[in-house]
C-alpha cells in the first residue's frame, strides 16, 4: 500500500513539474552553423563498358580493360583498400530492329584519391587505361567530424544570440535551455564528369583546369527552447 502511495505521489509531482514548465515563459528559436572547408580527398566513380554479339567476347574485353585500369591505379600509389568494385553486369539484350541479340558487359569501380594534386593526371590516366566514363566526383575532408562539431557549436551560439535579441526587445533575459534538437548534415560538390568534356579538356592545354575543387559547406541546424526571466 505504501509503495502505491509513493508511486502516485511521484507521478503527481512529475505532472506538476511538467505543467509548471509548460506555463513558464519561454522562447523557441532556431540556429544555424556553417563551416566551410577545403577538401583534401576525392572519391571517383568510373565505369568500363563493352558491347558485342558474343557474351564471352564482351566479358574478355571488359576484363582486359579492368585489369589495365587496376594496374594503373596501383602504379599511381593508390592503396588497395581505397579501390572497390561496386558492381559487375553482363546483360543480354534483344534488338527489335535487327532481330538479333547483343551483349553488354559493364563494371563500376570506386576510387578514393588522397592526393588532390594528382587529380587531373590521374583521371587522364584512367581514360587512357580504358574506362568509358567517369560517373561521379565527390570531394571529401579527412577532418569532417571535427568540422561537424564546430558547425554544431556555431549553431547553438547562433540560436542563443537570436533568443537574447528577442528577449531584450521584451525587456526580459534568457535563462537555461529547456529543450534542444539538432539536425544537420554535410553538403559537398558532386559534379558529374562526362567523357566528352573530359576528352576535350585533356586534348587542350595541359595548364587548363578541368574541374573546380571549391569548398564543402558543413552545416548544422538546431532548435532550442530557452527559459525567459
């Protein structure tokens, strides 16, 4: 009986506390923090694709090209753990116009290049080795977690500044934080690099820049409820 009474009192005091919080004056604001970072790595997705009348023929063509590509990547000092095969496909397609079957073999490889200064020469070498296209380029930073923390702190400071400005206009002061919610992510430039553009760039002056590295914007957003005094 005593335990039931204690439980009832605990629930009652908790309810009263929550009710008091809800009726106390407060202010809800949002804050945003942005940290701009120059990337120091690049993640490249490339593909080798061949088409022909024989499944064995297209597979052999693909295997030879992939072997050459992987040997080139290794010669450029890329660690084996930074090279991954994403998929291998061999498809049989029917051409309704010629009434014949043809086969398409393709393989995708993802490469993490940790030296951005090698980027232009590296992509040109991939083309020469036999890739058909570069599907995507994503710049990255090795200190992304550190910069995320910086962005979160900046977002909280931004929210508090807003709360203080609004409270001051009301002749009040900001107290402790009653509630905080964080949601955010990382946005990075991911240009699609088409083969026609790549070949045109590589055939021009060697001093021509083929892609802009730019910056990554690491953004954090928070919603905070502050007590008003």
